[in-house]
C-alpha cells in the first residue's frame, strides 16, 4: 500500500507541477514533441532488425499518410509478419 | 470523433495493462488494480513490478518511478500553456491523464480544445483500468506473442507524429540527437536526459541558422 501511494504521488507530481507554474510559451518548448518522441522511438527500433524494418516501413507510410490509425496498424501488422517470418 | 482517434490507444492500453495485470497480480494481488487507478503510467508500473520481484526497497522503487516519469514534466510544460483558461480543478484533472500516448494524440490534433484532451485522457484511463482488471481475472488466455507486437503500434503512432512535427533542420537535429542518445543511455533515465539534450541541440541549431 505504501508503495502504491508513493508511486501515485511521485507520478502525479511530475504531471501536475507544470500546470501550476506559470509557463509561458518558451521558444525551446517547441522542441519537446520531436525530442520526446524520438527518445521513445529510437530504442524500440534498435531492439531488433525486425523492429527496425517495421519502423522504416511505418516511416515511409507516415510520410504519405498522417493518419495515426494507419500508422498503428502498419506497425503492428508489419512487425507481426516479420516475427512469424514472412 | 474523439473515440475514433482514441481507439488505437485504447486497444493497446487494454492489452498492455492486461499483461501488467497478469504479472502484477502475482505480487500485489488485487492491489494491482489500485495501482493502475492511482498511477496510470505504464513504464513506471512495469518497472515497479520488476523491482518488487527483485526485492528492492519501497523507497528505491518510488525514486525509480519519479525518474522514469520525469519526462511528464516536459510534456506537461508543453501542454499546460495550450490550455490557459482552465479552472484549477480541471487543470488538476487534466494533469492526471497525461501519458506519452494521450500527449501524442492531444497535440496531433491542431485545433483540439481542452474538452478533447479531457475525453482522450478519460477514454485511455478507462481502457487502462479495465485491461488491468481483465489481466488479473483471466489474463493468461491471451497468447504471449500478442503482448510483444502490440506496443509497437504505439511506437508506430509516435513515428507518424514525429514525421508531421519535425519541420526544418532544427527539429530534425533535435530528434536525431535525442533518439541516438536515448539508445546510448538506455534504462529509465534515458528519455528525460536525451530529450533535454535534443531540446538544447534544436535551440542551438535554430539560433545558428536563424530559422
């Protein structure tokens, strides 16, 4: 119970603090999405060759089509097919 | 409209938290659902299970959770100025529901208002909690392969958002620096450290090129 309470407080702290400090639209904040998403994406692609190929395929598709559902389905099916060895 | 946008995340959350429910219930029993309700952060919850299995102290687990989730500070700093007119209460509620994925969906819709973000958060939260419950009750029925492939759908979504978000050299440099550094560092601290490096790199390049 102590563990769960502590985890909940720690997590909420990281989320709520920025909402209650007056944050102006600093110029550097515009780099947050690109940096955060790249940091999440790259390690997942480096996990295996299958992941890298599937990721590049998603990248190619995403350049043509911005729909998130399309990207999602492309990623899942591409990786699934690669993993079962198509 | 919101539901249609949220569906991929909801499906993924449902099954990922189902996987969480399966492993967590062996340690925390029915408290696992309480964790999903109060914490609502995938990476942190999986790390907690892993560390609890290895008998780490409560304090060290909480510290790890704090570090892993410190990336929320960046995301919420980005989101909070987009919703200046919210009441204190609504800010507090919105903050609770910001995850990598709800952040991604929220900022990918250019004209999205606060209500849109709130609904996204709520739908994702519902999927997360109900998935955990299913995992605790009968998670073993899902083939393990499924759990491995599905999270990649979220990565694919992030790729799509990165493509539409990276405009100009400075953004591309920020992304490449952050991404490579994230691989190099590895572990729970990777995302926050490499993101900060990417933000600095992007700002420097912007100043040089006068973009």
